[in-house]
C-alpha cells in the first residue's frame, strides 16, 4: 500500500516541490510522484472585482512571467468588451502587445537557458554543486554569463517601454493598450550602443544556438535519450499553421504527427480539455476529453510549439527550424532535452519579430483601443514562455467578475513532468538504497527542462528546494534528502 504524502497548501511558492520514490523488494523503482504546491487562489480572489482590474491583478500570480498573465487576461476581456479575439484590436493595440510579449519571451528564455540550464551543460549533471550554478558560470564562463544578463536586460527594457514597468506593468487594458512607443526609446532599441540594440541581440541569439548545437554534437546520446518518451503536444498556431506566440487556434498532434485537435477556436477550449484531480497533488492534470485520462495528456512549451507548427514566420528562425526538424526526419520531437534547443530557436524568432515590430510606424501613432457589443464572458489564450496559458472569465451586468478559470502552463505539463521524473528515477536509482547528489540533480534536470515555476527563481544559486524521499517495498523510509 502506498503512502500518502500531505503538503500544506500555499499560494504560488516559487520553487517548492517534492518527489517521492517507492522501491520494490529488489530495490527497483515501482512508483514516483512529483508533488507540487499549486494552490491557485487567484481564481477566487478576482471574483467580485471589476473586470478591468483583472489584467493587473492576475499577473501577481508570478514574478517570472507576469506579462503572460497580463496579456492572457487582457485578451479574455477584449472579448467581454466586444473587441474581438486577439486579431480584432487596432493595429497599434495588437502590435504594442506583441512587442511586449516578444520582449517577455526573449528575457524569460534567456534567463532560463543561461542562468538555470547552462550550469548542467557546462559542468555536467554530476559536477561539483559548489560551481554548478550561475555563480560558477560567471566565474568560469564570463562571456556566456554576461550575454545572458544583457539579453534579459534588453527584453525587460522592451517590457518596460510597452507595459510601463518591467514587472507587473499596466500597458494592456481590455480592448487594447494604454500607450504608444516613445520614439526615442524605439531608436535606442534599434540603434543603441552595443550590446543593447536589436542587431546585437539577434547575433547573440544565433550564438546561443551555435553553442547548444556544438554541445549537442558532442553529447548526442545524452541529449537524445535523457527522459525521452512519446507524448501528445498542444499549442496555438496561426491560422495558416505558422508559429504564433500571441494568437491563433488550438492544435494538438500525437507522437506520430497526426492531428488530434485540429485548429479549433480557443473560445471553446472547455469542450476539448478536462482537468483531472488526484489526491496526492494540489495541481490538476489536464487532458484532451476525447482521448481520455490515460491517453489524452500532452506537453506544452517550446518543444510542443515546434511540433505543432508548420513553419516559423521569420527567416533566420525558419532556417534553424528546418535543421531542427531534420533531426527527427520531420516527425514530432519527443526528446525532453530538446526543449532547450527549441527554446533557443524561439529566442531567435522573438528577436527577429522585435526588430520587425520596432520598425513598424503603427507603434508610434494610431488608435489605442476599440470596443463593440458587450459579451458576458471571454477566453484569452497565449503562448507563455513555458507553454499554453488559458484565462477564462465571466462578468455580470455590474461589471464584476463572477467566475475565473486559469490553466497555467506548468499545469498543462504536470503529467509529462511526472513521466519524466519516473523515467529518470528508474534510470538512475534502480538497485540503490542511498540517494546521491547526482541522482537528485538528474531528477531536477528532467523537471527543469520544462522551465516550470518550481525551477525558476530557485536554481540560480544552486539551491532548488526539491525534496526526494526513498521508500522500500514495505513503505519504510530509507533515505530522504533535500537540496
């Protein structure tokens, strides 16, 4: 009989998680579980509040990607005020939001790869934990560390210019945006001193890809086989099948590339997606209804997005995409560590899109908002750095929110993260009665590939608070470690 682990509910504690591993009589792994405290009280907090407050309120869910919640909420409330479903805004409104979003993608992906992931690549899973962190990267690979810091700074400055603040801004409002881009700031983003200009960012994005591809060439077996398993993949895509991180239709494919959700309107997401509740986790387990709980779960995020889209609408990233797809002969990529490869292609795409938008005169002038016939509810979906993010609101005649449902990216990845932990635990822990530091870090590496909230903002100092408990076949605790 398995032991039930109880975790006290807290609200959005970044970086808190627990993994339990159960062994059979031969000390082989029989069960693993990733427990995440994910008490999303905001679904109740916003009830009764005026709907126009939601884009500012809900981004307090997260200090890592507040822009994603800000925009998803604004997109849902665009529908409520009759402004359409993402492509119904004024040109200025949509393009300013897109610039904000690409700045968020750029800075978040840079933070994750350079600060949180690169230590494992540079020093190895079993490297000395005293240097296997961002401080070690700064000391031993200074140029790489500086590049990560400056790329993130550029993305944050884009956010500040479009949202008003780097964190928890106010730029997006129901029906549009509340500001134009300042011409002087536009000029600085385009032609400022090195390295803080868009051409330098594009060059650095290409360099990051070259770094990873060189590493991949030397460590192909590790990158291809670590936590590899077949799965479904879900994201939004543009109506013509292009990668679009801001707006589109819902598409899902299976591990063979067959469409299992064929470009449906995300306003109807709840007709296709269900959330399962399990007693041992505060985070739900989404799945596609028509496939059921056992077969309907899916991955989201960079890996999924490059599996569902047909092409990338920017030339440099498209060229990298073609090379990336050739690795699997055009089939969906199920290799967990290729999340990082896909993430770097998206960094390059975000840089290209920022350049295109910064050269668009609509950002400097034009109508900021629009509205139409009032609607009682609306859904906003966006591709956050970590994956597909759903915001759904109902509003009464007094302009108060009466219902809110949020499916965050990490929730969508809950089951695949558990699958990854299981495969790594079996590979690294079978036959052992003692947990070693490399074993623990291997589990973290699997989780970290998804860039979930529990890895963000904690691993930067090498102290990701992940707890692992090891039980024998009689459910006796035989070892317990906390990083």
